[in-house]
């Protein structure tokens, strides 16, 4: 039986990347409680199949609901691309029609219309997100005049996870993908970082990006979209507890999570281990 008491806002990611989303959300909405869940033991999700990402994400959402969340944000593009719709349409009505799960792709797609003048947009994301074509579909629905080119960046997540984002090796992989996307469409003037890890590569991305091309990280747009969602849904807003507390859950070793989370958060965190599935 799920609790009807107000609870924290759940933020789910395959690993650490969603911490960039949590950071953006806490900047704008510091008063709420948050429960972050990283499925670090099974990350990365990027190369995994649709069915597996869906199953893992559903388990995580059910866990966050069981731990008191009424609202869960999939702070992971791969999970948003491969699991969000099925969870919203098939699972939520059975679990609890009053609980909600939101993703990060729609809020990012919504803002892109005002950030491009050439109407040529690039997406950097994991293989799974690119293959799903979720960004193309969302952007085309909202802005049929925008052309979208997507490039998968399979080595970017490991570069961040292994703390190599500032190393000379990162230069090679970042430049390679920027060159690739600009060759594919030289008219691109805005590139979405469609993976939660990529903002950590920002210095390298800015180093190689041609002048006049804008980078669009997601954290602040997802946060703004959540703020508007809570304003439009006062019933849900009331069910989000306000104590400015943040708790962290990981399916991996909590000590490992703590050390790695420093790359993303720059603050000490308390972490608990949980099992999914
Ligand atoms: N968090 C994932 C995303 O935003 C990237 C990491 C992964 O592949 O699990 O797509």
C-alpha cells in the first residue's frame, strides 16, 4: 500500500549523470525534499535494449513510489527515451493513477525553438537515445521547420565516469563528435546535450565548437519545466514535501557513489544501498 503522505520528489538516473539534473532543479526549487536513485550497478543504460531499459526503469520508479515519492523525474535521457511513455501509459494506471513520472526530453525539445535561428539543430546523446529518435520526434512535433541531426557519443559517458573529462584523451573524443555533427549539417547553430553526463565535458565542448554554435545543457530547462508543472498542478505540489532535504540511493557500493558524486556535486553526501528487481 503506497503512502498518501507528502513525500520527496524522486530523481532517477542510470548512474551519476542525473545529478546534473538534480543540481539544476535544486538551484531553482531548493525548498522541496529530493530522493535521488542511481542504478549504478547496472549502468550504463545507453547501449542496452529497449526492453531492458524499460524493465530497469520501471523497477526504479516502483521503488521510489514505495519510498514515498508521488512525483518521479526520469533524469536520464536513455530512460526517458525508452521507458517513459510505456510507464505513463501502461504502468501508472495500474500502480496509482495519481502518481506521475516525467522525463527530460520534452522540456529540452520545447525550448529549442527559441534557441536556434538557422532552424538546424544537433543532438549529442547515447546510442540508445539516438536510435530511439525521441528527440527528432519531439522536436518535429513542436517545430516542423527544424532539421535535426543526431550523433551518438559512446565514449563520453565513460570519460566522465572515470574522471577523465579534463584529460587530453577527452579532447580527441569530443573533437571527433563535434567534427562529425558539423560535417553532417554545417548549418547547425544549436546543439542539445541529450545526455546527463555531457555537461561535465563542457570545457572541452566549448573548446572545439565552431563560433556561433550554441550548446544547450538540460538542467536549467528541466528545472524550469518542473516549476511550471508544479504551478499548473497544485494538487501534486501539495504532495511534494518541503524540508530542503536530499537523500541518495544507489544499487552499487555507497562509498563508491560518494567518491564519484564529488565530480558532479562538489559536496559531501549520505548514500544508502538498495536493491532493485
Ligand atoms: N544518464 C544517461 C543519459 O542521460 C547516460 C548514462 C547511461 O548510458 O546510462 O542518457
